C-alpha cells in the first residue's frame, strides 16, 4: 500500500519514537482531538500496556471512591497478562 509506505517514510524521517517525558507536538494535537471528540477533559499517554492498565485501575478505583464504593471489584480476563505492576498483578 503506497499510501501507508509514504506515511511511514514521512514519520520515520521526523521521529520514530520519543519518550512521553518530552513534549511531542503531534501527541498534543492528538490529545486535543481526543478531548474535543469524547467526554474526557484530559488525555493521558503511556509508554507501555502496564502503565495503561495501572492508570485504568487507579481511575476505576478513584471513580468508585468518589461514589462511596469502598471495595470496588476490578474485572480482568482469566489467564491474561495485564502487566508487571503491583496493581495489575493484584487486580
């Protein structure tokens, strides 16, 4: 697919990976688009699935706590890997 090859070539000549530690203009544009086209007020970008799962678990627990739920249940898929963080392992 020539369109995909052109897009990948263009991106690789720009930058192919950079840590979320640094400001990335394209990521800021995506965050703006996401918040304008969803119910979210902010966007959070992660470097790994473990970080994403950790954030999702923390957000779910905060959401429950805000509603007076003191012992929320986190649903996970059986025999699935959710990361090597304490929260992911204990979910």
